[in-house]
């Protein structure tokens, strides 16, 4: 007879169990099918995909309402030419909310490879396009090439990334800025590129750390 209890604001057992089992809304994932694209490109179609930990009571994409059971949206006939971010927001029955973003990022490439070319006058856009490309947002890169007899190692990056440092086999240096050119990429976007060349040819299988 010494035990007491209260309802703590619940009118019945169902409400109490709902409160006990309640989980706050969360967006588990929110992605897009493009992610990164070369500068100069135009994105016309992209699909956004997401998942929540439960069905929300409201769901919006950049403030525009969606059907709460939707898990994707196809965007067609777009003309996206610069960085783009979408924001997904979900609310639940207790007005708790969660949001997550996904973005398309436009990047230019860093280029690396080998060539027997040794003079700055032979470096043009076609030369750089003949190297291996990786879309990147910084100058940092670790790459491995095989420089055969008479071949130099090349690394070309947007000038806006700043001066590149190199490390080969644990030793800093070994590369020199050969030239800076106005480079036009495969998507017809132009900007200044710094082109670095190894000081020595015929280095064989070599791993280079650019930083």
C-alpha cells in the first residue's frame, strides 16, 4: 500500500507506450548521382536519393513539399554549371526535425604522367590532356608512374592551388616548375596551370607525393 504512481501527462497506456517507443526523426542518407563533375560541364539530369529512420510527417526539398513516402526525386532538363547544394528536411509527429544536404561540386583536374618532352615550348593543352587526369580540389596527390629511358615525370595543376612540394622515396624535392600555361580542359574550361617536371629522367617505377 506504500506504492504510488502517476500518469505523467498520459491519458492511457497507448499514449505511454507511444512515448516509450518514440524515436526522433533522422535522415540516414541523402545522396545524388553526380557528386563531382569537370569544370565547364553542364549537368542536365541528376537523381536525389534519401532514406529516413521512419516515415516523416512532413518532407521538403529546398523548402518545397514532397510526398512523405518518397525516397528519391529525378531532376531532368537542368542547366547546372556551378556548385549546387540541395537541402532535405524531415519532421515527425512530435515536431522534431532533421535535415541533410547533398551537393554537386565542379572541379578541374590534376594531371600526371611521363614523357620524353623536356622543353617548356612543347607544353600545351594537348600535352596536358595526354596525361592521366584526376578531378581534385587541391594540389595534394600520391601517384605512381613508370618513367622509362629518357622519360620525365610530369605533374600539372591549377595555378590557384599554389606552389606544389614533392617527395620521392622519403626525400623532398626532385621537381621543378617548368612552365605556366593557359590550359583548356576537355570541357572547354580554361585557366592557368603550373606544369612541373622531374629534374631527372629514367626514374623507373616511382611513387610521388605531391603536397
